C-alpha cells in the first residue's frame, strides 16, 4: 500500500518510513524543504512538497494514498491553542478527501491525562477539548467515521525516546542544564510512560496495515517510570544535584512544563499488544538516558 506520512522528516516519522518500507509498503512523505526531500529520497520514500499549513498539499497527498499516518505536529506548547487549531484544520482537510473510501486516517495523540488514579487504557475516551487543553486530534478524526473513513488514533507516551530526543524529558534535560539542578515535584513517585522510538515506529506500521475504524492504539512500552528516577538519571548524566520542588515552585522552575511535571499518567498498552502482536524490544528510558550521557 501507499502510505502518506505527515511529519515524515520528524523524529518519529523518519523512523516510521523504514518500518513501512521493510513491510513492503511505499511511502509518500510530506516535507517543506528541498533538504527534506533529499533525505526522504535517500530513505527510499517519495517526497511530497508541502506543509501542515498548506491544506492543498495535504489534500493532494491524502488523495493519492491508500492510508494516511498523520504524525506531523508543531510541538510549541507556548502556542498550544494556535498549533492545535492548525492540527484540526490539517486533519479535516485530509479526512474530507478520504470520505467514502474506507481508507485509514490515523492521527497522533497522547496517553497523558486520560485517566485519574489508574493506568489509562485504549478504552478511555480522549480528554474533552477545552481552553486548558485545546488539542482535538482524536475527536476531529473520529468525526469522519460516519463519513466512510477508517479513522483511528495513535496515542504516544510522553517520552518517545532515542539518542536525539526523549519527548518531554528533552525539556527536563534542557532545564537542568540551564538551572544547574535536576528537579522533580514532591516525592517524585508520579509516573510517566515511555517507549523507544523504533518501537513506536513499528507500531505505526502495524496500525496502518490493520486500518481498524475507531481504534485507539497505545504506543507505550513502559507503563510508568517514576519522575524521580528520571530526574536522578539526568542528574547523574549532567553531574548536577537532584532536588525536590513543591508544586508552587514547579511552575517557576519548569515553565510551560510545570503543567505536566507533577502529573502521574501511567498507561497500559495491553490491548494494543494483543490485537497487533506488537512486542516492544527497545531499551527503557533510564537505560537510554544513561547511554546518552555516557556516550
């Protein structure tokens, strides 16, 4: 099948391309630059010039494809409402082209804030869209189920990690470098799920093949890593003290990450594994962090 991938040159998208190609699929990858086009060609994909803001380019890419993996998103949480609106418009543009075709449109989402007091599961509804959380990727995509699109959601762990990036943990490392301390909130027992980048990419390939209408897939290898353990790994790696902050101190210390830092958001991927036969093989988040800092 021909898969149109947005975010094709991004951290997850660039790993998903070889996963798709290895399974015999062809890839049409969205890129806004000639350099990106060259990288996609070198990886074995066909470049499609455009951007998330260029809705015509999204419609054109989706029209050609047997399925769409929407992995592109502008991760600027200082403009969260703005980039969420952009994401909604992009999904609607591609979904409209796919109407009545039965083709898959899998959009990216997250496992954070889905449940309180227990690990979230694939059965949990997405968090309601409001002023505090304006991202509506799942709801926007699922609205196309009644319009003949096999819409689904790929919910990523807060830390999709590799040597180059580690999801939200990348922000924690940057803050530790800037402030000279690696911090957590309270006792640091709150849990953040994690998944290694290549495992997430493999799951994306499996999910687009399945093309199950209404499915929610959880890209989670580790159900929850204690934030204190994450802070300690960063402290070891940077050679800086590890300290606890109060919730009040957290907002000043962590900036925009202060909204997430004290959250405990464990998540299960049991149903995803059972349905797709997905078995994560990558190293864990703490092992990845230790390897990053030791070279």
